[in-house]
């Protein structure tokens, strides 16, 4: 079979609230990939199969998911976002499109990723934040949380924050930047950048850091949990709604 002529890459933003994650699912379950491939199929007038930089879970959002696909479709790449967005629901948007080298893979060519996790300190539930941040109903000790997060920077074995069920891979990763920012009105955002992340790694880090912020465990205990490389010692996984894939890094 002749290889398709063009390798097209897209940057995609989406609100993951109404989807069962990014990865294609069998009907009646709907994932972001199902919807995006359907729109691209119409624009390109042929079957389209996407590869993605990351398989975000149900309820997780993205500012900068990257996908690629091969096509013989002739639509100019600069017109592709507008054409596809006209067929997509308002909670999925193609923000950029470009023609990539044939050996480019959104997944395998990635050299790093950045995520943000959002927290909201509330006295009562906020109906407008329920799908976009983890709402915490007690004050958090932000400085203690920062001290715990600082322990994670560098190259380490992150087994204590790795959920079962992910693809088999080394638990050693490098996190080169972590910032916990106070945004006002009780809202916090935690930015994490690294060369790769394990299954549920960010959400498990955040749940355990929140345990520090609530005074349930000390920074010293957090360090012990991290060093133990035992997922059973860390806190239950934080809600998906607070997690956002911000960007994906590539060599070029």
C-alpha cells in the first residue's frame, strides 16, 4: 500500500469534562479522539487515524495536546484549523496545524511535557469551578507544600506516585521545574515540567502534597513516602478535573 503523502501535526485544546479521556473508545463511550477523527475524516475525505502526545484521562483538560496523522488530503495546512473547527463541538478546538517531517510522531518525538494542576480553597462548593479545579474546604499551608514539591525536582524514581495499569516503562523521570503559585481568591496552580510522566503521576503527587498542606502528613513524612518507592504509602489519586496538559516539547 502506498504511503500517504503528508504528515500533518495539530495542536489541540479541549475541555475534558464531557469525554472519556483522549484515547478513542468504542461507542457509545465518546473520547476526544473519536470526535476529532470524525471531523478530520470529513475535511480530508478519507479515514484518519491520530497519534497523540498523551492519553489524557476522563475529565482531564488540555491547552496544548499534540497529534499527528498521515493523509492524501489536499487542503492547505493553514486552512485546516478553521475547516476542522467548523465541524467540532465548542469544547474541542484545533489551535495550530503544520506539515511535519515524515518521521515526526506526536508521541515518540516528544522530549518533554508540562502540566498544570489547579486547586481552589473554598468555604462552600463553587459550582463554576467544579469541573476545573480540585476544591479543598480547609486552608492549605502553601509553604509546606512548596517545601515538599521541592524534593521532587531532579532525576528520581517516582514509583511512589505511579498508578497501576499504565504502560510498562522505567519509573525514573526528570522533573526540572515545579512551581506552586497563589493566584488570589484562594486559588492555586502547580506547574510541573519534565521529560516524561508516569500514569497518574501528577495527580498522585498533588494528592500527597495536599495532605502536607492540610497537616495530615509532615514534609519529612512526604520525603519518606517518596523515598520508599511504594504507591501504597501515598495519598489517593487527586480528581482529574484539576489537571491540564499545558504543552509538549519537541527537538525542533
